[in-house]
C-alpha cells in the first residue's frame, strides 16, 4: 500500500465559498452581534428563553413563556389527566378538562383533599413521601407536596409510573416558580 499524500493546493484556484462579509453588531449586545448574525445566516439560532423554565418546557412540550396558570393548563392537557389544581401561599390555579364529570367536583374539593391527605400521611406512616396517588370511589387522584406548593391531579385512568414521575417533576418546578 502507498501512503496517502494530499493534493497540492494551488494559490490561483477560486475559493469554494465566497469570503464572509463583516456582520453588523447587535443592538442588544454589541460584543456578540457579529457571532449572532453570522450564526443566524447559517441557520443556527440562539434560545433566549428563561433558563428557570427549561425543565417545565421540556416536561410540558412547549416553547412559550410559562405562568403558573399556563403550567396548570398544560399539565391538565397531558394524556390521562382530567383536572389539575395548584395551591400555594393562599393562591389557587386550576384547570379542568371537559371529558370527565368529576373534574369540577375535584376542582372544588382539592384544597380540602390535600389538607386531609397531609394530616393523614403521618398517621399512617408515610410522612416523608412527596407524591401520593389514591383511589377514592370513582376518582383516582395524585397529590404532590413539594416545598411551598401542592399540585393535585385527577386522572382519567390508572396513571403510568412515567406520568406520576412527570407530575412530581412539574410540581417541584412549579413550586420553584411560585417561591
């Protein structure tokens, strides 16, 4: 076998790409203007989103800025959830789906249910748990108690482990948002 020898470069050949033009500076950040403009001209975009909402955006599959009410609405829109209520420092955010009649009742009773569950948990030896799923007659509910907030959801059907985990992560991030 012969060793590879690269072809010789001839100075008179025209370049494969035209030379880059200097980019104008950005009004927002002059030190990054040329890099931002050059990057967007080749199809690369920066993401100026609030870094505190990255996890919520990923969990809820959205690119928009989130408010607590919007987080509750998007959580309610997840497959298998009929209603969602968030309680924090005397504030309440809720949303119900139109597909389950018990959703309005859950919305009205969520505060009392969460308080009763908080009282019951230490009595039955599950004081340290953060997320509870319980079946009460024709209602299947999950409540999450991260520091500073309560997130409750009414399920349409038996929740998968992945859905319960997602609800727990949403509750944690929502509590951080409300802090």
